[in-house]
C-alpha cells in the first residue's frame, strides 16, 4: 500500500517532460492518475499503459485542450467519474514563445495566458468542490523561476508565471481550513527532451561545443551549472502530497540551482 493508495491525481500536460514524471511519481505511491496532453495516440497509450503495468494502479487519459474551459471541467469530471474523486490536481501544461514585445504575436500571447495561467483557474474551480466535500486536497501548480524574476523577450510566459504564483496564494487562503493545500513549484532549467533537442542547433548557430552551449547559454543563470531533473521536481511534488507537508500552503518553492538567489 503506497502513501497515496485510494487517491486520484489529475496532472495536466503529462504526456511528456515534468508532467509525466509527476504522474509516474504519484502512481509509484499508489495513486490512480489521469494524464493529459498532446501527442500521437500510440505514444500516449504507451505511457498510459506503462504507468499501469509499472505501478499496478489505474491510469486514464483526458485529451482536454487547456485552452478550452469546458474541456478542462470535463477532465476533472472524468477523474471523478472514473476513479470516484480528484484528490490531487497538478496544473502543469505549458508552452513558451520568445519575441520582443513589439513583435509578439497577439495569438501567442493569448495562447500562453490561456494554457499557462487560465487553465489552472478553470481546473481548480472545477476540482475544489469535491476536495472540500471530502475534506482533503492537494493543488500544485508548476510555475517557474520566471514566476519570481523576468528574462527579456518572454513577456507572456513571465506574466503567466507571475500570475500563477498569485493564483496559488489566493487559492491557498480560500481553502486553508479545508485540509486542502495549494502551492507552486518553480523550477529553473529542467533537463527535458525539449531542452535536449535545442542543443545541436545552438551548437551550430553559435559555433560552440556542447559543453559551451550548456554552461554559457542554457545554464548561464543557474549557479550550480547543472540541470534540474524531472525526477527531482516530481519528488518535491510527492512530498507536498504527504502529511509532513500539511502546513506548507501558499508557498512558491524554488528548485532552480540557485538561479533566483542571485
Ligand atoms: P513539455 O513540452 O515536455 O510538456 C508540456 C506538456 O503540456 C505536454 O504534455 C504538452 O502536450 C502539454 N500541452 C501543451 N499545450 C497543451 C494544451 N493546449 N492542452 C493540453 N496540454 C497541452 O514541457 P515541460 O518542460 O515538461 O514543461 C512542463 C511545465 O513546466 C510547463 O508549465 C513549463 O512552463 C514548466 N517549466 C519548465 C521548465 C523547463 O526547463 N523545462 C522550467 C520551468 C518551468
């Protein structure tokens, strides 16, 4: 029996990267999980069935598009109908776009605010009534070092991530007496396939070695000069779901190799 046996976790944007690591960590502790996100049906089914076979739990998939409020509510409903409850909600889906503000495409601004910020509002709004009824809940939002500091050319991302930090605090206060906590995790650079794929192009574009790209470009802001791993982020989320974390709420937890200490 894992510490989360009998509980259900919904993780948005969990077909890859950090989200998939969260889903697998909760499943390893015995939770049933609802995964969500884009990808080819075959890849998604592979990850879904692997969670079931690796951890002997049930895993469902919601194709909800995080730009669509009704589909987000449907994802929470799917969790409640399939497994009886949604006890843990992780708002993690996110996209990035980099451009000077005067050229920033309006539709990219709208998409980033919708996926990286508003989707969390819609999911929390739908999940809180059930959590209150059962008297237990954990809400975790993936923010970013960019919820605390800015970088140029990331106006939408930085705005959305600062917004999610504010939403986290507000929700924490509203649900504080219901044994529901709401926190955000703020990673620095995390080693994901997305980051790995950028390296060869940057090596070519800047005529740099792999080590130079990692240290001087990607990890320029990260004092440890090491990437955060998805497993480290997921382990923090798992800790937040435990009894030892019952008094951690409204917090913005950095896991950024010292980035925001500088
Ligand atoms: P990723 O691209 O591997 O994962 C993003 C997930 O979101 C995928 O599952 C994707 O399918 C899903 N997604 C995108 N648009 C969606 C939509 N409209 N509806 C539903 N799902 C959608 O990226 P990641 O690095 O694992 O990022 C996960 C979260 O972590 C994001 O919120 C990101 O901002 C945050 N983050 C990442 C890093 C990093 O260095 N990788 C650092 C700080 C914060």
